C-alpha cells in the first residue's frame, strides 16, 4: 500500500477538495486524510471502500495495483 498516500492526494487535488472537506464527506475524524496522505496512518478496509466509492475508483487503484 506504499502508493496509497500519493494516489489519495492526487485524487483529492484533481477533484478540488481540501483535506477537511474530504474528512467531512467521508465522516472521518479531523486530520485523518492528512495522516493518510503523510503515510502516518493506514486506512481500514471499510475506509478504503468508502474512499474508492467516493472517488469512483477501485481499491486496487487506490493502493497502486492498477491504473484504473
């Protein structure tokens, strides 16, 4: 899951969201997205699913296994 922080940051920026906005949209605690993007925290499987659904991408894409 080494690519996850950069892929999350890229998706968030492409869609024009701040970290705070994304936390609110996904019902995550304040600073959680910041910690994910810094590689300081790994999301649970449930949260990975929420993020993938929110951005309409696969979990494989989020973790760097595919480009789609």
